[in-house]
C-alpha cells in the first residue's frame, strides 16, 4: 500500500470493488464482527483504488494490525 491515494484501476473496476466492499460489511456483521476500524477502512479503500488485490486483503490486514 502506498501513501498516494491516486487510483491505480479504472473507474468501472473501482465501482465493482466498491460493490464488493458494500456487500462484505453487512456479511461481516452477521458473522459477529464488530464495527469496521479506521485501519480496516483504509485497507478497504486501498482495495477499491487497486492498491491491494482481494487475495491480499487478509495478509494486509494481519500486517497492519499485527495479528
């Protein structure tokens, strides 16, 4: 993840990823997870911009949180 918030993917791809995030948040709540933290939100925004791929989100989360 970089400090530059410039999208690295197309607007269409960003909208598709935004839809993934919108669907994942309620699913997480159903599974008993708490509210999304600022660190998690930053990772999701990086995913939307194309800085992180879906398959790398868990690793990025663990790295960011020390989990």
